């Protein structure tokens, strides 16, 4: 079951759905009964996969793709196999895939000015509270890679509460990692409120020469709007997005969580390893032979 949840919430189902729709187009071009059955089932399963993935493409892309696909379906039902209509369906869905694909690559980071980071997160980063004695992934990251970590994560954090905390802190780190928004999404905060809160949070931590890196939210079906907000504000505030497949890969891994959300010690180790893979280019090895390393900046 974990692989199925991962496939949906990671966004991979979007590409599976497009592939099935394309199979439907190719199969529907023939006249055999078998081809029609394959086309029907492929089209239905493909549409279901695309919808369940909640891929936050602009609304007009979905409207265009739906209109073109429906036109092709109607042309088949009235007995007209319009070759150009089939090519139009293939083209519009290939276009949708091309728009989405860049969001599935890890971001690149230039070299940072000091070996320090700030973490703004909720219980995925902070654990479940005082009863949770496990070493959290920001602590693992600091211990394993010699980083100073200014950890502003705490259980139950939302974009609004994280903003209230962040504006009281003096953040000097050249990199800020944001793992926030899950409580807004699951707690029922409206998209409008989430947009306002996240905008204020990103504006408060943005600074010259500072790199902001944010985990993209895995989205339940029908929650496209929250993803669109994240992407729009990421463009506005020059934030690098970590593909949602990264977080879902951890949450769905065996023995990584205690309740499908909160991390076990193994889960924190995996989270630290994933984050380090992303930020490692910003912290190249410092040569030590014959030289003294510069003191690390306080985070």
C-alpha cells in the first residue's frame, strides 16, 4: 500500500496518467473492438491518476487539456476519427508533462557564506513534543556534517505561527530550510489564509545573499490550490522547491514513521541524509592540511 500512496502523493501518478491517456489515443485510432476497450479503460484510469495526483498546474492547462480531450472523444463517438484531434490530445498532454517535469528535479545551490542553516518546520522536523526523545533530523545534520543549525521548528507549527516566531529571531544563516504547511493543509486553513501567511513568512526570512529552500507539500486529491500557492510564492520570493517526492519517499519508507507522519529515529536519519544531499553543494569540503579553518558563524 505504501508504494501506491507514494505514487499518488509524490506526483508520479500524474505522468502515469498522461501515459495512459496517450495509450488510449493510440488504441482508439483503430477500429477493432479490443482496441476500443483498451482505449476506454486507459482513458478512465489515466484521468483518475491525473486527478488523484493533485498536480498543481495552472488551471488553464487543465481546462485546455480537458476541452481538447473531450473533443477527441466526441469525434470518436460520432464515428469521425480525426487524426489531427488525436495529435492535439497527444500534444496538449505532452505540454502539461513538460510544464510539470522541472518540479521533480532537485534544486541546485551555490556555495554558502558560512556553514550554518536555519530550519523552520513543524512536527516532522521537531518531533511530537516533550515525550519524543529521539534525535531530530536538524540535530543529525549538525552532528554529521559540522553545521550550525538554528532550529525554529516545533510541533503544530503553521505558516502563521512560524512567521510570528521567525520575526522575533535574528537569523543570520545563509540558508533557510522551510518544512511548513502540512498543518495549514490538514488543519483546514483556507487557501486564501495559507497564501497570506506563507507570503508573510517568506518575506520575513528573505534576505540578500540568503538561499531559501522549501519542501513542496504532498497534496491529497482535490488540494491543487495549496500547491499552486507554494509555487507562486516560491517564484515571488526566489525560493528553491524540494520535490514532494523527497518527503513522500521518507514518509512511506519502511520503519520511517510511527503514524505515517511523525518520524522515527530511522526516519530522522533518512530525512537528514536527503536534506544533506540537497544542500551539500553549498558546503564544499574545507581543506585542512596546513591550514586552519575559519571559525563557523553563529546561527
